[in-house]
C-alpha cells in the first residue's frame, strides 16, 4: 500500500552521508566514508485535503506508522507514455527524469482516483522499465511513475483540519536508501590532478566565513595562541539551481554527489571572483605568467580557473610560485583568446558537508550544502 496523493510545491529532500573525519596534530585530515548511499529524508505538506483524502491518509497511517512502507520520492517522476493492462510487467515512461535504476522501488499513481501500484523494477532503459511482478490493475497515460524508497513516517506530524478542507505536514526517513545514479547514465566529471571539478555556478548571495582554528591559552599574566592548522579555512553555504527536466543536469549532480559522498572526497570549486590579476598579458602555450598579487602558497590554493572574454575558461594546477610568477599545468591554451582575460579565480580545494538539501519546485530545484576548504583528500 502506498499513498496516492501528490503533495503541493515546496517539497524538501535531504540527503545525509556519513564521514569519519580525523584531524591530526598538525591539521592534516584523514576521512573515511561510512555510508555508500545517503539516507534520505523527505518532508512537505499535502494541502487542501478533502474529507475522502483525509480518510485515506488516516487509514494509511493506521497501517504504516508502525513499520516502514514504500513511499514515493515525488520530485523524481514521469507520466506514463503508454497504457498497459493488468497482468503485464512492461511500463513506458521517461526514466531519465525519474533517475531510475535497476533494483529501485517504484510507485505508480493515478492522481485522479488516488489508485496506486507498488513494485520493484529491473531492466531499466531510458524509455521504460520492467516490474518484478505483474500489474494488478490497468494503468494509462494519466498515471505517474515515481521513484520510491522504503521509508518510515514520522510520528506526531500535524494533521490540520477545518470544517471543509485540511492539510497534513509529513516527514519520511529512508529505511532502505534509494539508489543514487540511474541505470544508463553517461554523465562524467572533469578532473584536475585527480580532483573532480564542480563545474556549476553558485547562486548569488552565499556568504563566506573565514576562520583560523586556534586555542587562546590564558595563563593569567600571559596568553599564547596555539593552532595546528597551517592556513586559513574558508567555509560557505553554496546553493545551485538544478533543472530536473534536464536529465543531463540531474545525471551530472547525482554522479558528483555519489563521487564525493559528503565530506569524504575533496573537489575543486571556483570562487567565481577576481582573486588574481595578470601583470601584462598571457602568452599562448606558455607554462608561466606573472600576477600582480602575492599568491597564497597552500595546497588549498594551488588551482585556478582562467575565464576569457569569449566566455570560455581553462583550469590549471599551480606547480610552482616564485614571487608573482606562477608555473602552471597544463599550459595556457595556444589560442588568441588568452590575450583577453576577464578574471582569474582560485579553484579552491574543498569538501562538502555530509548534509545536502534539495528544495523542489515545479521542474527546478535549489540544491544547497556547506563547503569547507581543505589541504587534504
């Protein structure tokens, strides 16, 4: 049994990785991923419930509050593209929008009648999938196929009610964690020095919190500062706009999150700011150039993004710093465009927090998580 009501806009989905971060006496980090797939938390609200919908929810909760139940992950859905009759197993739908994988759970929902069909899937293609057991009812193109998880409904959520309509706030926590990447994805991450590069634009408005972890020891008449960190750390809350109607965008993000697994693996992310300026101009194919600033000589800052006036960019590792002269790998492109530089930004070496949050609206979502610079990983 599953719920056949689709929640209103404002659905929130939280992914929770788990990483053991061990910091040594000099600030060097060792990180171990403890959770291969993130636990998923989903919360939202069913609004404008009618009396019969309220009865359906109460009947469902009376059965399923005690134990985990298969529940839709409503943001990852597709309308059926062909009718199918009871007794068959083949379902036609755009599985790229669902991020569906072999072994996933799926819920078929008729939003008009609230009828549902729950199953697990196999043999997933971009245009359809097979159910592990036969349909018990006819389904049509008016139905939705929704990626699902085995989840536990939270106790004591609010069921508001007036004389005519009401609403129900819910929270669901995964009991069996859903598969992150879909079957058949062709997504790929570009890397620099084996570090994934997060090639997405951070939304405006993110603050930055510089810190230098330290202890101030007060001996009464004297004070000393003790620290084991070699350089300043920079943390911020990064948010990104994700288009769920674009399967390439979704595939990219799912691959990235499945690769770094929260705090575990370091990656590179541009500051999108003018951190360095060229003294003179860049030379085509050169491995060195001069900047006006004193570059920061820490592992965190040994990567840069150069953005050119034509809108393209190139990424480089700084292999040597001598005053304001930088040696980089790979070399500057052999292209006339390098004479016109818009900005040079640090590709900061970072790790993300174990918690990331999706705020789903329509076909777009805001994905946000905290990032922190690191020298390690």
